């Protein structure tokens, strides 16, 4: 067997091994793609269910929010009146307090005025 025949035989062997690796890679990629497609299908269905549940939750939250405001509006008005009355009475009592006594002049100024007089 000469060198040229060995070269042909080796290259053919390498070609066949490369084809086997390529087939294995294609098979693996196809199986992973199929698995991903299945997961995506399940996820898409799950997302649809979650979106629907979110819409229903928003409806319920709006309905309860409206009921809460209707039921508590009178209470809020009364609280506002009470807080306003309390604030006004506190402000009035602070204004009625006696003014603080005038500050005394410094001793040096008093002595100067006393000498001058």
C-alpha cells in the first residue's frame, strides 16, 4: 500500500466520521427543538390562563374598590370635619396664648442709661 492509497483511505474514514458527527448533531438539535416547542406550547397555554385570571382579578378589584368608596365616603366626610375642627381649635388656642414677655436689654445698655439719667 503506497502513500496515496493510505491518504485516500484516511480521508474517506475522516469524511465518514464527520458525517456521523453531523448526523448526531442534527438528531440532538431536532430532539431539543421538539422539546422546546412542546414547552413553548404548554407555556403559551399557561400564559393565556394567567392573562385571563389577571383580567378577572382586575374586574373584581375595581368592583370592590367602587363599593369601598361608596360605603366609606360618609365616614371620610365625617373624619374630614372632625380633623378640620380639631385643627381650627388648636390653631385658635395657640393664638390666644399670652405673648411672651419682652426681652430684657443687656446689662451694659441699662447701666449706660442709668448713668446718663
